[in-house]
C-alpha cells in the first residue's frame, strides 16, 4: 500500500509592533474595523503609516497571518476550538494526518497574543498546545517565504487577524508561493482577514487570482459591528470586489460561512475556520 503525504503551508504575520511591550495584546477578528475603501488595487497600504499609528494608540490588535497553525504577525494565537487554528495541528488537518509548516512574511519568532491566553480562546486545545514544548518551539522559528518550495506543498492556508491586513497584501514571497501552488492545481485557502493575502496575488498571465472567482472573508458589516471600521487600513470586502472577485457572505454577520470555487477555498470569519478547513481537507 502506498501512503500519500499531504503538506500544507500555514501563514502567520510577521508584523513588528512599535511598542515597549514586546508581546502586544492584538485584536481578535471581530474586535477591530476600518477606514473604508481608501486604497486602490495594488496599493492597499497607501495609508498604512497613519492608520498603523492609530492602531497602536487606540487599540491593540492581533497579528495572525495565514498558512498553517497559530499565525499572527507579531503575535500568534494558540489553536482553539473556536479560533482560526481549527484547521491547524490539533484540528481538521491534524486529524487527516496532513503535514503542516508555519510561514510568516519575514520568518522568525511569532510571539503569543496575550488575549489568546484568556477565555474564551484559551480552551482545552489551546492549553494542550501551550503545555507542549515541541509545539511551542514551532513559533520560535517560523519559515520565511524564500525558504519554501511551493512544489513541496499541496495547499496554502492563510489565517486571519487584523495585522495581516498590513503585511500580507504586498508580500511578494507569499504571492509567489500562492501563485505556484494554485497554477499547478494545489489548494489556496484563507479564513477571515486571511483573504487579504490574496488581494494582490496575480497569475502568470497578469490577472488577479481572485478575479471571476467566488470569495468570502471578514465582511465590512462585521468590521462595523466590531467597532473597528474607523481603525482598519482599508475595506477588504470592497478591495476584493475591485479586483473582480465574486464576493459572497452569510445573510447574518458572524455566522459560519465558507465557499469553494475550484481549488480556491475561503471562509468568512473566525467561526468559519472549521468549515473552511473541512472543505480544504475534502479537496485534498
């Protein structure tokens, strides 16, 4: 019998916080918002500096990025039964025996988000993760994009958190990995704000990967309800539409919703993580 090996790349943000406290309490998805569609396609970071300053001084936010387990730029959140990592090492992907690798835009250490160590995120799964030295060691040295050979992976999974809105869109390294996996038939997936990592990814013919394809991700209405619409750097939902994506969302905010369009799989919000992971696993 031949045993097939499936490898998934999980991406986490590598965003550095300009704060005296090295471990900053970041906002969980659903706790931050944005300043509207201020950016144009290919330039979503136009007002990055000013809005970034507001984030630091008005609210602390979490940096969870996308491809694998706990992934937050400057901070990683432990996998939880209710969080983005449901597709991670202790969730759907682990149950299927998939090999997973944590990647961040810059590589290196991914500190824990203090809020992930409190109720309700700090559940049985998260506690087990934190108690395992081998698993915690994975966060000390995340891989950088240039260390990843897309040919070795079957899928890429962008996790969420508001910090990824800053360093995911313009990461050429993540774009390269995503493009190569997608064009050879591998799975490209994201959940919540993770879809910001797909905003500027183009295919070999120059077209946007999301153009003409069904996509979902954290909705603008959810940003408003989370009272962070004045803080986020841009309206991700609108930016997706500008790039030709066929954006979809659940009828009610914060309801689990995921959509698959060929080998592109996306989930709307934190509560959609498990459903998204299952869709990815079924395709693999």
